[in-house]
C-alpha cells in the first residue's frame, strides 16, 4: 500500500465504495474534497491522501462548510501518518476531521464493521456506554468503589465512565467487559451527519466579494461563497416553502469571464455533483453568446439575474432553462 500514489488510492477507494453500493461522483482533484458518495440517505464528502499529515487546514474549513450545508459526513481516508501506516480499526483526527485507513473504510463499507479505537495524545482510547455500564454494575450489586477496585481504577473514574465524561483505555474497558460479561464499548459512528445545516442567516454583505453573489442576496437567497470547490457558491432561499425542494442548496458557478471550454468542463462536474447531492445547479455568465444550458446545466445571464424581482422568479427561470 505504501507504494501507491494518491491517484491510485483514490481509484481504489472509488471502486470500494461502488462495490459497497455507493453512488460515487467523479474525482475533483483541485477541490477541498476529492469525491462525494451517496447510499440512500447517507452522503459522504471524502478527502483522500497518502500522508494524512499533509491535510491543509484551509481545505478542512471548506469541507466543513460544504458538508454542513449538504448535511453530509466529512471523512479523510489515507495510507500513512509520516512514516507509519494507519492502523486498522482506529480513528485518527486531523484539524477536527475524522481520519481512517483504507482497511478501516473497507470494513465499514463491505461488512458494516465500525471502528472502536480512537487515537489521541497518549495512545488509544475507546468510548464506553455509560448507561449500560451502570445498569450491569447495579445488576451485579456492585458499588462504584467495588467495581473500581476490581478494575484497578479509582471510584471517580468509574463515575466518569458511567456519565460519559471521559474515554477509557482499551485495557480497562476489556477488564470491565470481562467482569460484567458484557460488551460495553461503543463503535465510532463516522457517518453521523451534522445536526444542523449552515446558518445562512448569519451571512452578511461584509462577507460577500462577488457582484453576482450580492445580486443573489438581494433576491432573497442566503449565499455561501467557496474557493476550493468545483463550484463558486452555495445558495438557499431564506424563506423557502416547507414542502419545496428548493430547501436543498443550490450549486452556483458565478465567475463570468471563464472561456466556454472551461465552462463546459465545469458543467460536467456540476451535473455530476447535483445528481449525487440531489441539488439544483446553474451558471451565471456575462457572455450572451453562450447557450441557455451547458451539459444540461441552466445558464443565466448576469442582466437576467439583475432583472429578476425575487428568488421565486429566478428559480422559475432556472427551472425553465433546465427543462428546455
């Protein structure tokens, strides 16, 4: 595995996900995330690296914003850290994002076998089901001190385990499981999506750099600009209908001076990403010679954007261009 380059690792992971029933996107090599993958309601944004220590913190910030907007799970998959191979069944962390090796991903995707161990300063740790620990301790009529003495830890430590205050080292967890004759460790759910979407209401004009972004904001959209993605911004109606599909983010390409050949390449990526994320996408351009759509992605001219009265009118125009 150490001899693989990044492109080979990405291809291997793509094949693995496809074999596990995931619908995978194309690879976005110049993006903060390399691919998106969906299986039913689960959406993952993956960053793939050979050496996970090379993860760029600015990319992490972008991945977080995009993942939160799509309610996706961000995940870094790699081969090694410095010169040491990432161990199987262990979750690492870089800049707050979960990091796993390919074998760990394989266990999850093919066998639904999630890792238990978390690598942190000082070694490996596991999470304990505190309620279960307390239930079985009481069932065996053991006090906190009784169980602490048997496990060679302090009474306070057992109390913290039962109240989910601290993690345990694997050796202590194994002793407790032997004593209680019960599995009490908890698998790490790497695919837990963000509980809340990006709050577009906090985005204000001071954060907006693009003229077209300002125009979208004036129509009633919340807009989040991005830099290291296959698109330029994500937008959402601030006052969407509760039952409307427009609740999903809109994927926008807003740069007006790109050559048409470049726009065609971007359109392929936008179409691909729209299918994976179940989102609408569109271009806003200045060039009136460009057709009303590129690779099936609606094209809106900048003056049409300015002439729209509100978000509903703009979205109707996008829908019309898409259907035609």
